[in-house]
C-alpha cells in the first residue's frame, strides 16, 4: 500500500492511498495545478486516480473535487450529509453514498468510513485495508471518541490531526467564538489530545504516524512533533519509540511517500 499526504491544513487537504490495482484520493482541497505540482514533487505524477472519498464538506476538503472528478470522470464517495454540503453536484460524473461502518470495496482496497465529531453535516474518517496492510485517516475531529478507537487499532499507519497547541489558541489573536470552536468537541484535535491517545489508547502497532492539519497560527511543526514524541517516549521508553516514526505533513508540499 502506498500513502502520501499531498497537502494538509486549513487551506487545502488531500491524501493519496494506492495499491497495485487501485488508487484513491481522500479529499481534494486545492485546484488542478496545485495537485499536479504536488504529485510531481512526490514523484507520483503517473499515478492514475480512480476515485475521490470525502471526509466532510468544509471548503479546505472539497474545493477541487468537482473540477477534477469531472475531468477524470471518476466517482466521488461521500456521506448523505456531505452530499448536501456540496455545490455543482450536477457536474459530478458519479456520486456514491457512504454509510459509516459499511466498507466500500474497490478492486483489492477496502475503505471503511467511520463517524467523527466535527462541526460539519456528517463527517467521517476512513480506514483503508489492502494487501495485508491497514491504515486510518482521522482529521478534522474535536475529540477521539470511543467509537473511533477500533478504527485506529491494528493499523500499520495512521494519519492523525494535530491541529493546535491549546495555549497558543488561548493566548492568540483569534476572536473568542473561533477559539471556542477550535477547542470544542466538534472542532479540531490538539497536540495534547494526540499525545493523550498515543500515551493511553494507541496499540503501538503502527510504525508510521503522520501528524496532520497543523494550524499555521496556533501550532508549529516542532511543537506537534515534540508533544507526540514525548508521549511515545513516556509510554514506551527511548528504546522502543524509535521504531514508531512520526512524519510531519505540510500545507504546501507533500509528505514522504510510504510504501508498505
Ligand atoms: Zn479541514
Ligand atoms: Zn473541517
């Protein structure tokens, strides 16, 4: 299984997951030129794209979807709630409705949506399974609810939101309602929440963890990394934790390309 986070953050999100038989994007929050530039930078420009899966209908996850789906004539998989959030639906060549907990099988890839807590109509994360490898993507969620945990278990890779440092939000210049939204259970996941997951619920199977959707104003890559690494070190000790690699994602450039 191949995984690359092509872009992540409040200005545009897109992740590629591919097997030897099929290749899908999760979200597409930037336009065709930006997508092509990222695919080139990741040396993935020849990767055929077969479908787009949407987590939710916020602009940073959907702005490029209609144009690319129409150009490539590929299906878009989304929940009924997200369907209502999309515009220009008549331009989409094919829409497939998702139901949380029900896997979609595309060739050798199984994609299971799972419900997450976020202030969109019907947001989901995704669990991917193929070729004996499993991974999950959970971004744009205010908290890791108990129902999410089974989907993050027995994974070889995880993409987890590490949006903000709570102190930077509290001390920052955002208007109070925006601060309250970010910190709420339907907002975005903090570095602290990710550290809590890694130090308590994480099953330690995944050897690759991507930290995603980092805020430019309320976080730094160093803070997000330090917080997650400290949680792993505290739980497993310095001897074990190097086996679990933390990877940063970026708003403007692709992450490393994982081939598992
Ligand atoms: Zn987002
Ligand atoms: Zn969102």
